[in-house]
C-alpha cells in the first residue's frame, strides 16, 4: 500500500472517515472504560459498606460489653446485704459499703464513680459528693430510674445534676447508667444505684477506626445526642435518617445527605441492647485506594486505545480518500468547461466504477449539447410560425369590433351586445399565453357566453352569477364553466316546461375553490346519473373514459380539437353539442373538464354531480387554491 502526503483535495472526506473510525473504535473503548469504572466503584462501594457495617457491629459489641458490665455491677451492688439495709433505712456499716464499692472501681478502671441513694435522699459514694443541700431524689436521673421500675437505664452524658466528682470529670467525659432497686413484694422503689463510666473507654474502642482519608465513627444515643465524636468532626449533629414504610427506620443501613454544601455518606447500625447508634461518616466523593488503582489502569488503557485509534484512522482515511480526491479534481476540470478530460485507471472497486461512469457522463453531455443546439433552432422556427398564426385571431377581433361599431351606429344595440359578447368570448378564450387565468376573467368569459345564449333563448333562460370577491384573483384552468353551462342549457332547462334559471357561483371552501353550476331543469334519471358518475370516477391522471382517450397536453387539451370549436359550442365529433356526445348526451364536455382538472392537479380535485329527476342538477368543480403563477 502506498502512502502519499497531505492533500487539500481530499480533506473533507478524510476528516469524515477519521471521525467515523474514532466513533467505532475509540468511543466503545472509552465507554467500556467508563462501564468498568462504574461497575468497579459500585462493587467496591458495596464491599466497603458491608465491611463498615461489620466493623460497626464489632464496635457495638465492645460498647455493649462495657454497658453490660455496668448493668451487672448494679445487680451485684443491690444484692449486697449492707446495701439492702441502707436502702431499707436499717442499721448498716457504711465503711463496709464503701470498701465494697471500691472493689468495683478498682477492678473496672472504666468506672468513674458509683453512688447509692435511698428513697429518703441519703447517699453513699467514694468518688462523688452532693453540691448543695437539695435532695438527690429531686434530680432528673433519679426520677428516670424510678420511672423505669428496676430496669437498667442509660442516661447518657449527665446534665444539671446535684453531684460533683472528686476527680472533677466534665459532664461530657462520662456516661451515666442508673437502675432503681425495687422491693419484690410491694414493688416500692427503695433507692437508686448510679454508675458513671468514663467516655475514654468508648473513645478508645471507636477512635482507631478510620474510614478512608477523613471518615470516622461516632456514637449517638436514642435521643440523637452525641455520646462520642472525634475532635474536629465533619458535622456536629446527624441529619435525619430516611423513613421507611411510612413510620419507621431500619436498625442498620446507609443513606446520603448534603450538610453545609458537602455530600456525606452515612453507614449506621443500632445496638439492640443499648439503643445507641454507631455511625460511620465519610465524604461521598472520597474514593478508596483500590478504586484509584482501578481508575489508573482504566485511564491508561483508554489512552493507549485512543493513541492507536487516531494513528490508524489517519492512515486508513488517507488511503481511502486519496483516489476520491483524484476523481474530484477531474470533475473540477470538467466543471470549468473542459469536457475532453477523462478518468484513466484500472481500479475495479467503487472508485473505478465511478470513474468509468464519469467518462460515460461526459460523452452523454456532449451528445446532449449537440441535441440542444438543434432543439433551440427548431424552437426559434416554431416561435416564428406561432407569431404568423396569431395574425388571424387579431384580424378576427378587429373585424368583430368593426361589426359592433356599425351595429351601434345603426341603433341595433342588441346586435352590438351579442357581437361584443362574442368578441370578449374569443379574446379571453384565445388571446392568452397561459392555460391559467384569474377566476374573475373566467366568470367574465362565462357571462359573455350566457349573454349570447340569453339572446338566443329570449325569455326561456335566466342566469345568475355570484363570485366571492375573496377568490376573484385566484387562478383557475380556463374554459371550465362553459361546457357545464352548456350542459345545463341543453340537458336541463330546455327539457323542462316553462322558463328556467342557471346559477353560477364560486367560493373558497375546505381549502379549495368550489365552482358550482346549478339549474332547476329536468334533472338526470338515476340509472343515467349512475353511469355518468362512474365515467367521471374512471378519469384518472394520465387516463380518460370512453371516447375521451385522446392525447392531451399538461392541461388536458387535445391538439386535434380547435379551441375555437369549444368557444362556439361545437363538437369535434361532427356536429351537435359539446356536451351531448357519447351515450345520448353523456357529457363529453364534462368529461373533458374532469380529465383536465385531474391531469393537472390529481384525483383529489375534479367534477362531482348531484341531481334529482324533475328538481334540477348541481355540478361542482373542486379546484386547488392558486394565488400566483410561476413566470
């Protein structure tokens, strides 16, 4: 394969081919990389979530262990005989009780202090003392223990209690647990045992757990208050968890929320024993290390594919576009006028076939140019003959004008009117270069025709013409109404008793021009009307019914039928009415109009008939709206 340099002639198609190769080669690779990245991130995210929930479960187990120890200590203390005598206000040995309590704080270093209070407000403690003379039974923690009726209860961080520690622990540094001692017989609360546990033991369990770069664990109680949170947390309070099933939340799961403009991910699990919720908090857009490594390999793969694809597409597009560019240069020379240029090559592919077709096209163009010269010469000769033929109509117009002037000079006004109408009839019908005329002139033509007929059938026929001014300037095929009016005269009005009336109208209706010729004549018998309608429907584009199968031009005119014959009401079939040819006056003129309209505009337009025997006939021409003619 030969490679040539960069060519300006084939730049556009080359670029198209390059884009095509990139689309079918590089984009799928990029799409595959994106799919792998998305799938891997989802899998790793799911695995990280599962691992975090498992880790949170272990943290909860550790927290539950410390809380369970505190609960066991409350039971052991309440079972001590001296403590029971203190609770029952009996004689007790306070030193023995203090020594007993010291054993718990010594064995369990997480205990910050223990206090025992009876229902009269008396208390015993090694680590804590009362701040004021106010009774401890009035503190909230005491009342909450009494309400629990002997059930172990977690208070959380103490707040506003009438106790202080010798070590001076801050409220945020301890977590309090209480349990009321209840008489098993009377169910009377004899007192309350409260244990403070150092928050440090909970922090040591949680603080070493890291989630990504900046994620961490925090612990909140069932009221949403923070039990533990690291220094400088991402947020101070947790957003509300999503509600499921309309009225509850799950004990574990994940959810996302936007806090202070940052999107955070939360993984939580609630301890069934403590009702504390351990929550993992980390930014949603912080990838794990495994994901970063996967993305590195995916990006490297996509980069190599793109590099290879661009290089390959450049060379392939050049090899395909080069012969097309050469053929285009031949075409540009032919376009400049050099029709002797030819494509030379023995390629058997599409380009070679195109080149040989190009050679045949140039040969055909040379033949057509020669033929065009001959046709132009013949056209000029035909125009000369047409100019000579127009001398006769002008002579006819001038002669009719002379007869009209002589009739008026001798006061024969009726003769002058008939001659004037006949002159106007010929002028509109013959002296036109186009087969399309304004509708107003078509109505002027039919008015002239009816004036002549009124003179002929004086008192027998009356005419009425109504033209909507809105459609007067629209263009229609000329000489459409005259055959229909002639039908109305010879087959309608003449067949009835007494005088008759013919009504000719035109208006715009349903997106077309509707031209109607109505008479109150004898009407058409049903069987004859059915045959006539069938013949009208059989007239299609390029075809005609019986007796109309003659060659026509674009507007349905037969070259062998002189237009003068139509104007005078004659028949090309050897005498008689133009509408009475065929089957006893089956409407040759009407068929002619139908053929002209449908050949010119299609089967959507044409002639329709409605008739009742003895009532009259209405013939309608549906004609398209034409406002302008192409010059």
